[in-house]
């Protein structure tokens, strides 16, 4: 796998990435971690619009299913030490501009998504902690909150917020999140200092959610891929919180995972992660934000797990690969150099 940079845009502390379908076209959203913009790009990396100028603090964005350009986003999560005012906002095109309205105040909300199962859409949100009294205070664990996604989001705002309930609390450094789509329905992986958890909505409306612990190892972020092609997806993880170790875990057949591989080198403050098929080969792309700050590929070849540097000294915070015709492209928020980079992924 090779990366060829096709376009770049400067944005201070660029961070969150999400796809958006709007006016019959596919786009890419990119927003800043600090007080800064959210931008709308075409698939070639050209800026098409400015969604907002501030307040930023955006960790997650996700399109409202079936909508034309509507999406939810986090605002005011500037860091684990400055996120007590975090909330989820509804963003929608309106008269040539973009309206932004708070639909859920959720202090310390870091990751969230919309998942579907049994024909019902659900909002699931994770708080990285629940309180703090000083910098780097981790004495107050975070939680997972869930609720049905309302059909008419226009009815919700600061004075009528989306109802959500706490599904599981006591989750220290509740940072990692990944949505898995299957024919049976969606589920989520949640990575915490307590381990990695599988969160599954009810099969039928009004049913019970399930939370299963897959590992007890500290997990900052994770993704699934069938690296070795045996029909079972391994889990690749970053450990511990904002950690420097990449591990691969294999399902043990009893609902848990066992570790089968440790990366032989350190990846200081590893953060961005995505896994998928790249031209017939399952692989993960991971970036780390300190040290060498490389963007790396992880894959399986000739009976062993291997790594490859795709781009150097960029400090990626998040990555998102997508298909454009017969090409696979990738956008990376290279936060440490304030660069939104659009790449074309090429086979070796």
C-alpha cells in the first residue's frame, strides 16, 4: 500500500472527519478540536463551504440517516481538561447557510454515533469522564448513554433536548469508539481503561441493550479487520490511553479476545485508526501524534503481521478512507502540523 498526497488545506488543530451526502453529492466534513472552523470538502479535497467558524471542540460528527446534509456534531470538547460544557448539536442547511442548535447537553461527551438495529435508529454517546477538579483529574469515570433517535429532530433544541439514559458507568478514560455494521444490525465498540466493550442495541424496539466485555486490557482506540483471511476479524488496538503500543487480538470463540501480536516498536501517542479492505487486502491505518509522528499501515503477509510507513512526521489525529469510483482515497487530519491531507491509496 502507498499513499500519494493529492491536496492539503491548513486548519489549526484539525481533528474530526465524517462523510456527508448533500445535494445529491458525497462530501467530507472536517472540523477542529479547538475554537475553529468546520469545513465541507468535495471528494478531491476542494473546500466547498464553511459550516461554522466556531466554537469547535468537535470530536465526532455523523449524518442524520435519510437526510440531505443534516448531521449531529459535538461542540465545546476542547480537551479532557476542558469539556464540562460539551454538547451535541444538530447542523442543517437552511437558506444558503447552516443552522446549529444544541439538542443534548452532555458534559465530557467525547464520542457518539447513530446506529441502527431492528429498523430503529439509536443515538449512543460516550463521556470520557464525569467530572474533574484539576488538570488531568481522572478520579471520576465516564459512561455510555443511549436513546432512540427522534424521527423529527426539528422539534428538539436547548429547551427540549433528546432524552438519553445511562447504559453503563464506571468507565475510566472512556476514549475509544468504533461503529460496526453487519447484516444483522449495527453495534459499537467502546475502548476504556477498564477494557474494550461491545455495545449492542435491542433486536426489537423497546428491547434490552447488551454490554459485553471483550478484553480487560486498557484500550484507547480499536478497529476490526480479517487480516489473515481466515473469516474471523481480529481486533487491532491502541493501548493504553493515548498510548504507544499497538496490539492485535483474535476472538477466542467464547465471546472474548486473546492477544496474538505486539508491535515491535513504540508509536508515541497513537490516535488515528481505521481498518478496511484496500484493493483485496485487509489492513489498518494508524497515526501517532508524538515521536516520529508517522502514518502507518498494519497488515498480514507471508504468515506474519507487518507494518509500513505511509507518511512521516505528520501527527495524524483521525483518518477516514473512502471509495471514489475505482479509487480508494483517504483524508487524514494531520493535527500536529495543522494540515488536512487528502491522499489517493495505491496498491504496491
